[in-house]
């Protein structure tokens, strides 16, 4: 549905009684407010709907808080979780009066990245295909106080429940790192994932596959078909919304937290990407793994700026519990045609030029997709513009390299604080075309440093195990 008129007709056919106005905040959370269907006119798609932006994290101060949400007709779908038929619209945020895009709106930043790409003449389309993993748990409890803290998660298929009194316990619990592709009854979540897929397709996403992932206790992956940068980020927001709500419908809880379990795989968001111009794929060529020289320069840009990119692509303190050696974690800043411990992998499933792409593996699903995709594109474009050589590929198992050889391969940051420091030193490439502004980057750094400090200042339960009798 790509025009206001067609969206209005869609709402009439569905018998919609309400419109849900959705937009993403700085840190990737969908916000919304809801209006009666009589407010659905062609004018709102250009004039927008007003709201108070002072309560949105990282946005307006109270003395200048009026903002406009401008719906995009291409994002329309009937919300599958509302009791009354409700039309859902995703919005870009604008200033009142001027209707200029708001510089801290993540969707607006992603749109600017697409416009900047066109302005360079390098390509006219950036294609992104994220693979977001998540966990489906049966229970989660946590608290943090000045005199104590705890968390616990549980899953019926968790390996720690082999001895639980279930009256009867029927076994088939998934051992650590053995969750990849076992058939039911070991995989207990097949029907829930299928329901998620069907609801996603009902909302307009095109799904390619669903399956259990490597970890015990309900780790899952559902892959949707690639799309242009903004459309793919829009789809990721719908994806997360549906995953969480279908899980809740079944009395379960889903999380995109990168590392909720110790001693097992975390959840990543490997991001496939390529550039196109006038319908022609630009990443296919005669270089390494069938790539073009332009694609290698794009890789060079990603690798050069990878440590700074982590501030947007792996933006939580928990992200760095995942980005550690082992568990297939892509901590090595290198590229390879098959090696999954490399930050960049070149998939080799197909020889078709249209399928030629690169897969950037450090991101995780805690990232705001609009910011992460835009930042990756800007890094890749910087590589092309400056012809950055990515060096030689690494096709060996990097965890088995001699220490002196492994030491030559750069690594991702070891903490959110390191990623923030890298972004402080290396962000000029993000400012091109006014895609990211200095104000936004400083706002992001300030907020993320507070997150890092909040964790750093609190005693950890394991410290009591290590040090109580010191």
C-alpha cells in the first residue's frame, strides 16, 4: 500500500476503527499513540500528527517539545494484536512549523543515508538483509537494589531442567550448544515460530525460513527477505513486535538481549548488504570470492571503522558478553569466504551475480536497525570513496592460529566503553551529507556512557563468590 488513498481504502476494507501511530525512539524502542479512524485523511500523510516529544528519551526539552509524526503509507498493515481492527502506520518525525526532518529521529537518519548514497553517484540502492536471533523463555525474573541483585530465566527445554519435577519430566532437554536444527520433540517451539512467521507474512514481511538456533532454552531465528535500507529497518521493527507479542500470546516471553545465558551462544544480527545501480548488482566481480573491487573497498571501510561501528551495532554492555572468542563470535576484524569467526563473511551459496553480497557479523539485535544500517552504509561508502584496501582474506580457523599470527588480526572492542571511545575518535565518516550530526553523536555517546557507568558502579553477584572472604 504505497499511497494515502490506497491505505484509506485498505482500512475501510478491514473495518478498522483505530489508527496506531508508531515511531522509533533513539535507542530502538517502538513508541505509539492511537487515534480514532476518523482522523485517517490524506492530509495526515503530509501534515502529520502532533505529539509531545519531551518525554521521548534523548529528544526534546520541555520548552520546545512539539513534534510531528509523518506517517509513511508504505508501512501500513492491520495490527494483528489489537482487539478492535486497527491500522498501523510507521512514521518519520519532523519539526513543527518548518516540517524539517528531526535530526535525532533514527528513521530520518536512515532516510538521509539513502539520499546520501544517491548523491555520491556510486549506487542508487543499498540492500540490507538482517538475521536477528532471539530467545523464547517461559519465565524471567530480575531486580537490582542498593543491597542486592539477581536475575533468573527459565525454559522448559533448558538443559538445567533435566532433573526438574514436571510430573512427568519427558526429557529431550537441549544440551548447551546443541540446539541447531534438532527436530521435535527436542525442538518444542516449532509451532510458535511458525505462528510468528504466518503473522509476519500477514503484516507484509516475506519470510525465507525459521529454525531453532544453537543455544539451549529456546534460541530461535526467523529470516525475512532483504530490502532497501529503510524498508529493511521498518521490517525489523515489525519483526520484533510480532515475535514479542506472539510469545506473550502463548504465555512465554521473548528477548533480543544479546547474551542472556552464560556458557552458551548469544544472539547476533548478522547483516547481509550489497549496493546496486540501475538494477545492476555492484558487488559481483572477478576478485576474491567472486567480489568486485568496489565490494572489497566497501569491506575495507567496514573493517577500518568497525570498532566505532560497534557503538551503534553492538550498543549495550551485554553485547560484549557475546563478543568474546568462542561461541562462533565474530570478534576478528578480517574477512573470509567461509570463516564464521571473521567479522565479514562472503556467502557462497549461489554463483548468481544478484546473490553476491557481504555479511557483517558483529551486530546484535539490541541495535536500533535504522542507526546500525545507516552507520554500516556510511562506513562502506567511505571505503569506496577512499579506496581502502581490506588486506588479505583469512581463510584459516582463527582460533587455531599461532599466537604471533593471531596477534596481527585486530579485534572488536572488549566493552561498550571501548566502543564509545572508538566512536569519539572516529566518526567523521558518519557526518558526510549531514546523515549523522555532531549533536546526535554526542547525545548517543553521553547516553551510552551513562549505561556503561551504571553497570560499572554496581557490585556483581559473582564478585561475592570471588571476593567475600578476601
